[in-house]
């Protein structure tokens, strides 16, 4: 028996899908280029709102949102999604390497032209001779950003394929291919609700980029910024936190699991241990280790708050890890 055909409308584009088809596959086969990257339910680039109909699988943590790369079609559907900047691929080179902490390096990269990246999105970076990695570019930690350079906060992972090589095999001038942007965990402009931003380790990169953009857009917006590390020696975010701690509408919380007693302003524990009471009016972002992101998601869901995340997944070969904030994805490699 032939599978039933369903009619799908996504942002006004119409195509057909058979019962059981993966939504993204059906769109691509029909020539409808829905946004996507990992095709594995991790990066969040393909997330969309289900307005009508039902699907099986691919539920996202945001109510009513599904991953097109995982959802199977079982009825006629009407879908909406944020229009993302077009994906570009361009040449770049490393312009600066600075050790921010004993295990975190800032990598500055100058592309040949500007990439229209939204705050919190990520790109794929291929340092010549090394496997590709996803990173969420961030803003300078100690001053207002700008310019077309990318700044990456990269955790040096012992045994990693890429990260231990910054300053060794990857030096200033090293050629890089940049592809992107990707990810749906970016700051939506024009909103006024309180932002609760939770970063673990180098998940701070996309979160800081969101803080910077949110305060540029509305310097009075209420923001709770929680940044945590395992060991206080890895706490490279001080210049950024010092900068925003002076802003009256921004609350800053620093956490560490180890060595926390070495600084009076640091609370003991993990970032999600120090979440404020959330309400349905909050917009919550989390970036960092998947377990931390899951914990924040659980609390945000219970409060029915809008939630975006960028869990930093391990990068397959070797031990590097990358961020997809999609709600992604940063990344440590
Ligand atoms: S393409 Fe669907 S989550 Fe990455």
C-alpha cells in the first residue's frame, strides 16, 4: 500500500511528504531549503514551530517546537521558523592567540568579509590540516565589541585533535575556513522580558555575545547572568562580569565547584544550582555541558519559560568538544 501523502506548508512554502517521512528530508527532496546543519537533533538550526498538525519524534524543549531533522510527518502540517542569515563559506586567518586561563585560549580570526552572525549563533571553523569544529564567536570580554573579527573562547582539552595545538601547530597567520552561521539559540531582538543567561565553562562565549547585544539594544533590560566553572582557576570571565556587574539591572552570579573559597564573590556549586525563581515571562538561555543544559531546561520547562540552549557536545574523533548553541551550541575543542 502506498504511504499517504500529506501537504506541508513551512513559512508559506508548500511541499508534500509521505506518512513517516523525516520532515527535513521531505523538504530538501522537494527543493525547499529548510535551515539545517547537524541533521541529528543537536544543533537546533532546524527548529520550527508546529502551528497545525502532528508529528512523531523530534520534540524540542521549547513547547510547540520541533526539530525538522528528527520529526516524522503523520498529518498535513503548517510550520513557521525564524529566517536565519544565509550560510556562507569564506577564508580567514588566525590573527591572535591569548591564554585567558590555564585551560582556555582566546583565538581571534579575521575573515575576508563580514559574516552576518546573530548573537549566540555558531560557525564551523576548519583550521588547515585539522578537523572542523563548531564554535560560537563572542565579544571582547572587557569592552564593547564590533568589527568583523571572530573571537573564540576555546577550552584546551588534553588529547583533543584541535585545541591543544593552538600556539603549537596553529599559530598567528594559520589559514582557516569559516562556514556559517548556524544555530537557533540566538537573541531575538525587540523583546523586553527578563533574560536569564546560564553559562558553564566556555559556554560563556555565546552567552556573553547575547549579553552584549541585549544591553546594546536596551541598556535597561533585566538580566540575570550566571557563569560557572568546575575549578576556579578556569574562571576566565572576570573582565566581562566586572563590566556588567556595574549595570544596575544586571545581576551577576559566579559559581565554581572547586577552589570556590579562593574568591569571596564566588558561590559554591554548578550554575543551575543558583537559578533565580523563573516565571513564564522569562526568556532563558543555557550553554555548556549537556547535563547542565538539561538541568536548566527542566527548571525552565516547569516554569513554562521560553528556553533556548547550546549544549556543547563532544566532537567525535579525539576528545575535543564543540558548542552548538542552538539553544547553540559553543564550543570547546
Ligand atoms: S539540523 Fe536539526 S538539530 Fe541540527
